[in-house]
C-alpha cells in the first residue's frame, strides 16, 4: 500500500506551486501513471482523498491518466504495445525490447480556480 | 481557471537522495546490492551464507529493513558484521532517505561491500531506488515458477535473480526451467543463480560473482 506515500509526494509537489499567502483553490491535479509501475490507480485515489481531507486540497480531484505500455524491439526496431507480464516484440517475437512508454509516474498539470 | 504545467516525477525527492547515496558509496569505493523478495524467500539466510563465505576476504556492512523487530540484524550481527536495523513501522519498502540515515552509522567504518536487505515485498520495493549499484531479486522454488510473470516490474528492474531453496525441488511441482524461462522473458539480461542455503549448493558461485563485482568497484 505504498500508494499512500506516493499520494503524499504528489501533495508536496502540488503545494510547492501554490502561493502560501492566499487561499488558492485547486480544481484538479493531473498525474500520469504508467502501466509498468507498481501503482494501483484506485489505491492512489483513495490515498489522495484520505490525505487531503481537511486540507487546502480537500475539494480537488486527482485526475489519473493511465499510460499504456509501449516497447521497442532491439532486434528489428518495431514498436509494440503489450502487457507488463508479456514483454516481447509483436513483429519478430524477440524478448529483447526496451520499454519506451509505461514507466511514467509524474504530476503533469494543476488546474486552479482564480 | 488557470492551468499550471508541472511535469515532475512524483519520486524526484527519493531519486535525488538515492543519487546522493550512490555518489557517497562510490566515493568510498563500496559495492552495494539491494536484496528484494517476497517474505520468506530466504534473503537473510542467503546473506548469512554470503557473510560466512566472504567475511575474511572482503569488509562487509549490512543494512536491513523490517516492518517490526530487529531479528534479522541480530542474526547478521552475530557473524561479526556491522549491522543497522531499520524498523519501518508498517511501511512496506525501504526508501532512499531511510538508507541515508542508516548508512550514517556505518560511514566511519572501512566497508567494501554493503548489503541492503529490503522489506519482504515484491511490489512496493520496485518503485524505490535506494542508491544501490544493483538490485538482486530472490525467488524460492516453493513460491512456484510464475512469480516473474506476476511481479514483472521487480524482475525487470533487477540485475540478478537468485533462485533459492533448490534442495526442495524433488518435493514440488514447480519447475526451475519454467521459472528461469519466465524470468528471462521479462528480463533477458538477468544474471541467474541457483542456491540452497541448506546444502550450500550454488553459494560459492554467487559469492565469487560478488567478489568480482566488488573488485571492479575498487
């Protein structure tokens, strides 16, 4: 259940963008979560909700964009999709692939009410 | 309404501390491994065997994380190796900052090989860089041969795989060949070792490899 610590990191990043002087209201926080991370989106939403309860971020929504897995074959150069447990090139069948998308765990945007 | 574009890594703070740890260990020419596994795969037993095999040849330090108790540190401490126990109080993984603080207790000592034993968990430990040189995943044959497919991220991020408890294979339906095939399908570069802490099989090969790696850092 490390999603709670991940949610805490997200909140710290969001707060670092908000002015300490006035009450800015945050509408949503957009995060990208790759398929090749050990993060469960529902658990992350739960962690965010619990940790923001009673804080300046209480009414904000955690908007999770799930990024699919994409691999590039080191043998034939083809790009394929796939599942985390089955990493292989869909063109030549090789398992010698680099992950080019799906490892993201980023805070990408903060939407605030002016 | 206004939009602030951020694009920052959620784990950037952990990653920065991990880099600090890595730099500090490299400056002191210490080779380090982060041992991960599910609970009960035999990490501490492998570390005991490793320490007994190598302690006259290389100066070893040990950091271990557990949810509760200092039982593991006591086991290694008995072997005459400086050991630091991190009690995470329920947290399911070590992070770079916990390791940074634990290493302070060892920083004055002359160490060449640092073993970090993570909390028994194949999920959460995958996300946190501690600053180690290499991650080693331990999978025992009693856990079945499909662990690499169920927990692909930690197997992908590891440099080495120790298949442990091989002496129990005659009593099990799981196949070491299937386990190896599954692990290599997720990570074709994995260096695979097969060990039994009961019979001692494979321990020499693993320890020789550690010695080679430690020498390379020197």
